[in-house]
C-alpha cells in the first residue's frame, strides 16, 4: 500500500503505526490560541522544520489553525511521542518568552492516530487540508496560507513539507481527486478517532461574548462599529465557539457571522496572549 512502502489512572500506551504514518493533533490548553500573529505561525513552521531535520521524520501534510494544529507525519527511528515532545518544547519555549507567559501551553496529551490503510490515509489528508474551509476561514483549501495544501501545485519554497515523499506514496491523479472540499462524511470518519472539537455551553458563550465585545446583549452588539464586531467574532472563533452559537448571542444570522469572520482572517492581534509551559504527556 502507499503508506506502507497527573491522573492516578494509568494511560493506555499509544498505538504504534506499522506504516510509521500518524495523524497528530496538538490543541491549545483550555481552547486557547497557540498562534496570535503571523510571526507565531512562521516560528512554528521553523520549529517543525528543525525537528524534522533532527529526527528524520517526514511531514506529509500540515494545517495550522488558531488554537490547534494538524500534522500527518511519517516517523523513522524516533517514536512519534519524542518527535512531538521536541516540537512542543521548542515552540512553547519561544512563545512563552515572547509573550512573558507561564503555565501549560498545549493540552497535556496530544492526539496521535496510526494510519494503516490507503483509504483512511486519503480521508485524513482531505480532513486536514479542508479544516480552514470547514471553519469558514477561506473558500478553497489551497487559499489558506498556513496549510501545506497549496504545495500540491507549487514548490514548497522552504516550508517543512515533504511533497516528494507524499507524491511517491500517493499517485498524482489520486491527490488531485482528494483535493476537492471534504464533505461532512469525512469528518464523521476522522473525528471519532481524534476526538471531536470541544463545544462550549451557551452560558460559557454568553460570558465569552461579553468579554470579547464589551457589551451585554445583542442589541448593543449590533450598534458597535464593524471593526469591533469583527474583532469580537474573531475572538469567539479563536475560542472554538461555533457560528450558530455566535449567531445566537450576537443576534446576527449565521451567514453574516461567517462573512464578518472571513473578513477578519489575516488580521493580527498581538494582545490577549495567554498560554504557558509545554505540558506534554508524551
């Protein structure tokens, strides 16, 4: 096949992939953002490149979202846990120094799932590349700046993605087919393995809404200028609040919320950094 050639309860050992291929998800602790501005994204990619070169692992795909990261890795001699620990320490240490933060950074135990057959491998690639589309951050996966998807058609330009390795594992015609937007059924296959995104209660959303917008009800929110509305919506999305929940607390339609969030993507927010030491559970 392509991919082949502090609890008192003990944690179950990680499943080891015979193929060496894993789908890895790194999530910010408490749903916090792990990237606040462009420099942070760039630094993570630089750390990923350094760890790849040091360990000999291969990066088959990546997608950096605001508060989580998807990686598809092929490991060699070094176990995936050690590869990810290196990456977490390198990036979290830099981030903490930059923003003067302490405490946990990523969730204690990253998610890694073995990829052992062709069908699931292709499903994972579609899921990873189409994360920004599903989140309403872009219309086409190849337009998202912080994903390896666009390097299917162009040179990686120094980005830490092993396109030649991917094309060796998967025929070009198949890659072209899976580049189309992923339907919901793709999420239904992948998310049970990696864990569905955590959802806030409505009470939590109301509290987050008041903090982000500075107002107490939808009527006041609609009186805010568009820039403040976009900033508040972007903050709620950073906290993994769904579009439907944002619509309920703001009084806007879900489609309006999506449009305003899309128009805010790419704006940097150096304020409200709030993360800390790695907190890796290997």
